[in-house]
C-alpha cells in the first residue's frame, strides 16, 4: 500500500549511527531525504572517536604563515566580539583567559594526514564537492554566534561538549548584524537544541540558522564543509575562461550602423550586436544586459575618473547657480551613454547609472557645455545634483575658467 503524503510519518531529525550505518541509514536514503533538504543529528556517527590532532598542535598550526586562522573572543558583559586573523602568535593565546573564546583553523586536512583521513568517511559524495576540514577549538562559552552557512556542512564533535541550536523555520529572519566583524544574525530563535558528545555529528544543509557554544571543558569540533560556488563566482570564472580563449581579433562590430538619431543612445540594434559579440550575453534579459553594457562602455579605458567636489552641493545651492546663469560643463574624463528600457531611461556615466529623462540624457551626451535656461521638471534637478556631486558635471561661469 502506498501512503499518501499526509499519512506518512515525518522524517526524524535525530537518528542513531552504527558501525554498519554511520549515518543511521544508507547513504542513498540520506541523499534522498536529507541532503540539501533538512538537518540531521547522528548520534555516535563515529563511535569511540578520538581527535586526530591535539589542541596544542592546532594552535601551532594557527601560527604558521600559510595557515588560515582566526581567534574570536566574546565579551559577554558588553556583547562585544573581537576577531584576530592569523598568522597568530603565542602571546595572542596568553591573553584569552579560560572562557568565551574560539580558535578556527581552515584547511587542516591539507596540513595533517590524520585529519585528511576523516574525509574517507564521506566518499559517498563526489570528492570535488568537498572543500575542507575546518577545526574549531573553544573554551567554555566559546563560539562564533548565530549565523547561516551557504553550503552543506557536517559538524563532528571531537572533544568535549558543544551545545547546538538550530532553526528549521523557513521564514526565520536572516539579516546580519552591522556592529560586528562576523556575519552574525540579528535575530535567532531556535526550534531545536542538542548537546553533542564526541562522535556525534550534526548535518546542516545550506541556509539553516545555527549557533554552537562550547560547554564544560575544552571543546573541539571538526567541520567538513562542501564547495558551493556562488553564481557570481561561476559566471566570473567562466567569463575569465572565455576571455582567455577568445581571439583578440574578435571585437564588437557594427558594419550595418545607421546614422545616430539620438546622441549617446544604446539602441536595440547595438544591444543585439553585444549579444552577438559576447557568448554569455545570450542568457541575459535586455534590462540586465543594458545595465552591464552601459556601465562597461562608459568606463574610461585608462581608468581616469573625475573627482567629486570637495564640498557636496545642496539642491538650494544648485538652484542658486542655475538662477545666476551658470553653465554646466561635462567633465572631460566623464564618458556618457544612455538607454531606454521599457518606461525607464538610464543615463550611464563612468560606470555609474542614473535615472533620467530621455531629453536630458540626450542633451548631456550631445553637448559638452549646457547653457541656461534649464528645464528642471520632474526629477531632473536630482539628476543634475547627483552628476555634479559625483564629479561628472562642473559649473562654468567665465570663459576659460570653471569651478
């Protein structure tokens, strides 16, 4: 008999591991029901586990020039966090005390063969998916605060005890605090809490808020993290790869160019030529492609950019200058273009984008000097103010001189 979804028993969040089934189930079941779907606590996933590296050796590794390490201290009374990035010194540990601090060392598997051997237990995953084994050593109260990882992680308890709290609420807020160097959550309301002993392992898929705090005595946790490149990383690297393999002779070309109807406009024909010239552009919608190309094509090739004025101009000061008959001069280093995307018009200047009317966008692209009177209807005064304060426009009062 096939059970309907509503009559099925909910999947457990806690199971018991064994020598035959370290995950408390087959690897196929784990991948089907938990991998990238829901958390799972596996009690005794590694029975009789003994840490393959001593705390003092981990501290020594944190002092190595090539190791990636951080020392994190928490002042509970004032709710302040202090982060020191490695390489660390022995004197750094002398100042930590016996509570509320954590040492994190990444890529320990690259430095220690016994730690690297832990990865053999995760051979049911493609080895290219595994990133590293990070080890945290903490004294009582030590942790990094409530946070969210954007990758799968297996948290294996190696020494002492750690209290873990997680939230499975799909609507849990994930805003970061702005007052600490760590990416800690502003709000964290746990839905499940456990105390992990040596050999216990907690699996967390991406995006699950969690917080781990050392209890009792010294604590070591082994974090087996997965490689999960962001779309930005993938696209950036693919773009670099394509750029390296494309011929420099292949360029943006417009043999079918017709006379420009409006100065500075990136029209539909130009946009199609960009698609033809850039392999990655085929997957982009018009608005995204226009935004990228407008910013790109207006950045000066020699990286010269206009400097903003020493004093920010107010709207009242702008109106005073305009009413006084001052002209506006486009900065010689400022390249401009514009595009219409539906009802929106964007003016591009040196890699920046500004909402604008098509009339002002055309005028700014066509004329180096704009003389009064000015029609400042709608948001045009806001446009001019932004361009002046970013250095793209400057006032010109006397012939041969400008301010």
